[in-house]
C-alpha cells in the first residue's frame, strides 16, 4: 500500500475515534473516508451526519475541533509532517443512500 493511502487510512481511523469521543451526542458523525495530498501536508476528512437536520451543526463542530484533532494526530502518528485538516460532508455517500432508498421503493 502506498504511503499516502496508509496516512489517509490512519487519519480516517483516528478522526473517527476523536470525533466519537468529542461529540456531544446530539447527532451521529461518521467518518466515511479521508484523502491526503501527495505531499502529506493537507488532508480532507469526509463525514456523514445522522439525523440530516443536524448536518450543519455537526460540520461546524468538526471544523472547530480541527486543531485539537491535529494535536491528537501529532501524538499518535509517527510521521514527520502532520497534515492540516479540512472537513467536508460526504455527498457521494448521501447520494448512494438516496439511491438505495429510491430502489427500495420500487
């Protein structure tokens, strides 16, 4: 596995644990994937939120926690460069769920 993929997988796993621990339980935040730039300096964490009406709050919460999460990654990842983090809603996953829902109806 390529180093970039390994770092992305670790960022995904550690982000999921961190957000689960820090979340105030008004919504369920699931980390669906993470992507890392080729120089490992930037990472984007993709999340889904349940229920949907809490999505905006959860995204704002996750974005507020980025520096704390990065500090956590500094402690846990044994790499020189710790990526700067961004958080986005995983629209691909939302679309897949919508398609599944429509298929169940017909």
